[in-house]
């Protein structure tokens, strides 16, 4: 057992910011942890998935010599919820943290500055802390439930 207590390594959300998509069936969520680390994921409803299926049907229907088909390819982390309400999103995030799966389901936006961070984590450098902070402060439009 290490000298660190579980409280030292536990991730704790400090701020949760949401921006609904125009269609109203999905929203981008940015979570800033107490240590300044920023994560993001897309929260969506089942109607979002149905809309994606309809869109791919329309696209594949217009391509000659291909059979129209409904499918959805989710390239960024998607968390499906029943309703896009702030309480639901916050409770979902709390549950993911408690189940110790949060970091595997959200995309880290800031660099991993920990000394014990994997080398590949440091090498990726998805975005800088300054860019993430600029998005939080200047770009993101919040919504109330």
C-alpha cells in the first residue's frame, strides 16, 4: 500500500459546464476537476441516436451502388442519458467517478502533469490548460435545466 491516501488520488469534479446542441438531443460537457484537470464528453439522448441513424440512411441512400443502411459511428465518448437535465448530468458524472470509470469514459483535455503519468499520456498532449480555460471562459454557453 502506498503512502498516498485514497483522498489524494480521488478525482473530484469542481465545475461542470454544458452546452446543448441546436437540435436539443445532445450536449457537450466539460468537467473541471479540483486539481485543474479538464475532461470532456458528449451526453446524448436516444433521440440523438435515432437522428444519427436517419442521417446515415439518407447519406447511404444517395450513394450509387450501395445499400441504404442505418448505423451510427460514435467517434468521441458518448454517454447516453434519458434526459439532458443538469441534475441528471451531474448525478451521472458523480456515479462514474464513484464507480472509478470516469477517466476511461471522458476525454482528458489538459496534459497529464503527474510524474507517474504514462509516457504516452504526456506525448499526446491533446490540448493545453490555457486552451481549455479559454473554452470554459469565453466559448461555452451554459444551459439551465
